C-alpha cells in the first residue's frame, strides 16, 4: 500500500457506529427574519441579517455564557438577542426551551449554539487523546470523535472544544493528556482525524458537532511545564513545530478555533492580531469562528498587556477574537467602543459574520431543536465496542520477560494496586459527563475472564496518592498464594489535566513501595500503569517482569486490558511521547537539534563511576547528564508486541530529487514471531545542513500494518520534497537543496540511515 505523506490522506475509517437520524425538526410557527432567508446562499443570508441587526444584537452574537438552566433572566437575555452561545446545557428539554426563546421569541430568530468540552467522549469515554495517539491509527481518533459527536449532539450539543493540537514536550504539563504528544506530524494527522470525526461529511447533519482546534498557539510550551506559564517561541519554532497541526486543522475545514492563554513574544494570544488574523486568516485563508478561552481576554490585564477591561475588549476584537467566552467584556464594553469610534463598525461586523456563519454551517436555522424521540443515544453496543477497540490499540507494552500473555490457565492471580478497580480514575481528565457506574474496571473483567475463584483481590493501596503502608503487607501475604501478580498502578484522573501540572512525575504515594514489596515476594509481577502523562517509572519497569502502559483508557478499559494481558489481543501501541528516566531530563523530545558537542554514548561516564578528585574534563565534554545519561527511558515511537518484527533495508526510487519532486521509499517488514501482530512502521528524515540548524530526526510518515506469522510486506511511502520545507534564515517556508538521511524504523531511536539529496 502506497502511503502518501500528506495531511488529510489518512487511513480510511474502519470502525462502524450506529447511524444517527438525519431527520429535520422544523421550528413551528417561525416568522422571523432569519427564517425568511432560508434557501439563499449563506453569505447572502448573513448580509441580510447584518443589515437588520441593531448594535446590541450584533454584540449579542459574540457573547457566550455558561449554562444556568432555564430562568427568567436568561430567557429575557435570549429574547433580547443578547446571547449567541451557551455552554454546558446538557438536558435536551432545557436546550429546546432556551432555543425556542431565541428562534421563536426574539426579533430576528437567530438560534443559539450549545457548546461543551467533549474531549474524549461524552458518556462513552474513549482513551484520553494522548492514549488515542498511542494507537498510531487515525481511525481510532476519527471514530472516537464520531461517537462523541453522536452522543453529545443527541442532547443538543453542537460545538465541542476539541481537538487540542498543542505540541507537548514536557510531561510535567498537566494538559499533555489532552493532546497528541510531542510530534507535529503525528499531532497533525490525529488532529485532522478528530475534525473529520466530529464534523463528518455534512456539518448540517444534527448528529455532528463543530470541532474547535485549540489552543492557538503555543500553550504546550509553558515554561517548566507549569500550566498558564509564559512561553518563549521564536519564529523558527513557531512555524516548524507549533503551527503545522493548526494549519492541518484549518485545511481540514475545522469550523472553529480557540485562542490560547499564553503570550507569543510578549503579546497574549487573545490580543495577537498577527497570529489570529494575519497568519490564520491571511496566510491560510481560514474563515471560521475564533473563540476566546475561558476568561482569556480579561487575563490580558494580568499579562500586563491591557490597561483595563475596555482596552482588553478592544485589543481582542481588533486581533480577531469573534466570541467572548465568559469574560463579560464584549457585552459590557463593545457598545461604548463602537460608539466612540475606537472599534469601527466594519470590524465588528466581520466578527458577527463569523459567528453567524458557524450557525448556518451547522444547519441551526433549519433545524434548531433536539429531536426528543432520539435524544440520549448513550452507551450503544457499537459505541462501547469502538471504545474497547480504541483502548486495546492504545496500550503500549514497555517490557515483557515472557510472562505475558498469561497462560490459558495461569492459576491463581493476585490483582492488586490502587488502579485495579478505580472506575472514576481510569476515565482520566476532561470527562464531565462520565458515569462511573458504566465503567468496566480491570478487576471486573479479569473475574469474568478467569473466574472469581481464581482471582485474589487485595488492593494494597486505596488510591494512587495513598501513603499508608497498612495494606501493603496484606497484598504481599496474598501474593504468596498466587501464581502471578498483576499490580495496577498510576495516577488518579485529577492528577493530570488543566491546572494539574506536577513537578514530580513519578508514581505518587507508596506505589513504589508496593511494587518493591510484591517483587520481593518472589512471584512474577506484571505492572499495569494507567496515567494521564508519561511517568518516570524506569526503575519500576526494571524491577518487574512485564509492564503494560495505558494512558487513562476510558469506559471499556477493563475488558481491553484483560484481552491484552490474556493474549486475546496483541499489544500494538507506540509511544507518542518520550519517557524520561528522571524528571530532570524534561523537557525531553526526540526531534531536538544537535549541539556543538553532541553526545557520544560510548564516552558516557555516570556519577557513580567518576573517580575521586577527578579532573573537570574527566567525564568528557559533550551534552548529557552525569546522573542520568542522555538516552530516555523509552524513545518516541517505542512499543513492544507479543511477536517480533524485522525491518529490511529501505530502497529508494531515486537517490535525488528536485525541490518540487518526490522519492518513493520501500522497506520490507517481516513478522518473525509466532503470533499475528500489528506494527506502526515509521519514516524519519534528517536535513544534514540548513540555513538554520535542523532536528536530528523528524517524523514524516507512518503506516500501521498487520502481519501474520512469517509474513513479509513491503511498506511504501511517497516522500515529497515539500515535506522537507522549514522556516529558513530568509524568514520564509522553503525547501533547501542539500544532503538528507532517512530511516524506516520501529521508533525514533532505531534504524539504519539511507542517504539522498535534494537538488535545485
């Protein structure tokens, strides 16, 4: 299969989901101006509405309030045309009641758009986005987003604030859980898949939602991984790493974007016209709606960028923020800014145009109401099956000394650890509407698989931060009666996500003590980790016999993990982020640039090997930590299987190409083990010399293939020269001729380089 390296040409959707109804539900009795424009071209309809709107009605379309149910005050605001969007209304009858005020009782009949953070599932929860990225299968992301849209739209939610495509290179940052990892190419592919899943082929279909690509831009570069912190993003980093996933989302037709909390070179995103208008709309030609993050406009005062609230509102409007999310700055100050002439009415109209265009694209003028007959489409068998497959594909096998898969009759199994039966926590961050009673835990699934009589359950610790040693002794005693120990560790859901950065990313509480005590009991120990970020677990992996890492796996994490441990499913996940040995290695990422003194692993001398009174240069003079070395615990792209794969030498269709040409790369991959397995084959490239220093490797393509035992397949990539473009010293995106290397490999630290050149 020829794998084209171009965003948007991702794998075809392979999962199925129950079809949602496309029935139109007309608003009876409407005689509004908005209704009268039905059938006209969208831009003409917008013109018609704008020409009839008062200043207050225009401002109202730019205002988003959080939900408060139905009350007289809110109903009055809606009837007066003072509200454009509502957050967090999830009762379909309430949604319809509020919508009726807008459509049938306001002067112009402009519908509301209902929004909510539906990040990795509404009721049926999929793995966190970082886990979905570990599948290296965009179909997983696409299907998860499609299921999310189907469930959420069934209660009236037509706009989600997802996907987050911020590049995250620092595992301390809590919101690393919400994105797709450290690589701009992988993030771009997964972000596009999410947009496609949410929006479908026809955004007027009431079972779809408008996607929101966020946070524009650079939020993931918060210094020290401390949420909301300042960032330092020069233009080379901005154009080569930060912006590509956003450009991919814009090209995929994302209906909305969200600006960010952080600044870019001292200018907060919410007031950054270069970012929100010059680049996004000018260079990229995007015409969707830009929404602020919660309170981010007013927060420009804290940045020291705005003198007061009216100034912040003016700066945001001039920059290109179309909708004010819960700042209460647009509703309080735009009128005075327009009347004073500080904000031209033409500029205001441009914002309103974008807000109205979203509602037309969603088909809300024709179909504003929830069909109560088909509302609450939750937990369907197809949705649960899709969530389980996603959890299975997202798990990463970090180590296996032959103890996995478990034998068909493994004897007595001790299930222990604080995450074995943590129905709430296995769902992870950002799942407001999750119902833990519908979550299936590993303990439940293992009892079903092996029989309750063969499962000994002794948690050892009550929750991940539990520092009590009382339960550890009981778990060790239980291990003596078991043939194998399955220890479920990790971090609770609340330890990752927004505003939950960690300076120490090791296992919290007494979990390390639990693992050490279990290993000392002398039985085989399998560690199963559930977390919202990479953890520094190198010592714990070394201690135990096998380690299966699951980024919080969601509703069906239990049966997925049971299938993986038993061998019914062969692990195929690969890391979308680098795992550090120690937190001091953070930020840690594979696509770094070389130094003037690059690391030489052959000459590495670690702290315990340094002679007493050694000279200053005795450890060498290259780039590494004397107490950690240079290599990570596990590299980007890493993941084991119950089978083995061998890579042949890549062959090229040509050893050189012009700046507008392409090269076909073919590499044979063989399943050399005894089980069928899936492998994410990865293509990396290095530009050897550039007008700006280039990364040591960059991911440029991947394909996930399934091979039977003994089967060989030629994996083919088409590498266009355009994929080698970067932000040059001339401050432009261009392909520079010169020498290059490429690798086809199972991860970012493997493979044999093959040379090629790009000519004028």
